[in-house]
């Protein structure tokens, strides 16, 4: 049984072109700053992506306790980066401490606010945010060594190109629809996966790649994760813009509704990078 279409107030061009532009900017930031500033530039790029996602996620999803949610999310982002930067030999498992303490902080923050409206939804949104900022921190491990830097470059380009191709194809041909009311289609998903795999294949000699087949596998896996998370982000955006169009949007008091389309676009652009960072580490370790 299919769900009824969600009436979105966001034009298709805005749904696709703005996130595509921000995706290009995110790739430029994540690739360019490490080239210029080294590890410090990589840390700065990751922190910018994390804080941008924290702000826009809280706005878009309507997590209650606006200031407290921002504080918890920003603190988790900084802590996640520090545990992967300060130790001489950091491991991804170090993030478990940050996620555990962040979850506790999110629970306390949601329980102390009054009134406790939308408690379950707000706590769920906070947990997803903690997972996303922690995942983005994995980019710091992906590019820690010279070989890793080159591999991180290829992975970021594969994700970025997959996102761009998906948005541009779905702008023209969002068919057949993958979800009711969401302007994302199967053609765009397939082409975006193919584009990501092609980028990884073309960059197979960068960073000591094991060969053509591992490069294709890496690109296809990253692009597949990118396409699925982009679909989920589009669903979130459609629901949020539909609520805004009804005049009862998730924007908290004091937040200008005119920033909402760009906030929606940041979520669409950054969330797939968050999902792909630990996947890239895992796949490269196996291959």
C-alpha cells in the first residue's frame, strides 16, 4: 500500500539546483582546504560541514529546545574532532565515548525543557544529528596520511559527483518515482551510482589503489550510499517544506522563514557526506 503524496511547497528547481550548488561548494571546501593548509585545513573543513549541518538540521526537523539542541550538537562536533585529532594514533572507536556522552546530554536537554512537547521526535532527531556529526569526523581519519589524503580526494569526488548527477537528472526526469511526492527517480539513482563508480575508476591510480575492480567497488558502494541517503534527505525536505507551506513549519520562534530553503539545501548536500565517511574508511580497509 502506497502512502499519499506529500504536498511540497518547494519548487523542483530549488529542491535540486540549490543542493547541487552547495554540494560543489562542500567538495571544494573538503578538497581545497587540506591542499592549502594540510591537516589544519582538513579539520577546518570538517568542522564547517558539521556546524552547518547542526544548525540546519535543528531548524529543518523542528527539534524542540532550539538553543539547547544547537549547543549539544556543536559540542558533540567539536568533541568528535578532538578525539580523532589529539591522539597520536586515533581510532574510529574513540567516537563511542563522544556519542555516548552526547546521547546522555541530549536526553537531559530534552527532559529539562518545558513544556516537553514532541519529546520522542525531538530526541530521535538529536540522536540522528549526533550520529551524523560523528560520522563526518571520520573524514579526519580518511585523510590523515599522504596516501589517505589521495584516497580521501577520490572518495569525496565520487560522492560529490554522484550527488550532482542525481540532482541534475532528477531535475529533468524524476521517473519512475521512488517515493510518493518526492522528486527523486530510479533513473537518477542508477546514473548517480554509475557516475560515482566511474569517478573512482578514473582515480584508481591515486593513493596506491589496489586495481580497477576495487576502485569500481569503492565508487559503486559510496555512490549507492549517497543515492539512498540523498533520497532520505529529499523526503525530509519535502515534509519540512510542506509544513512550511501550510504556515505551521518547523522553524522556531525568532528564525526567519526566508532562510528555510537554504537550510533545506544544506541538509541535502551535507547529510550524504556524513553517511559516506565511515563507509569509505571501512571499504578501503577491506580492499
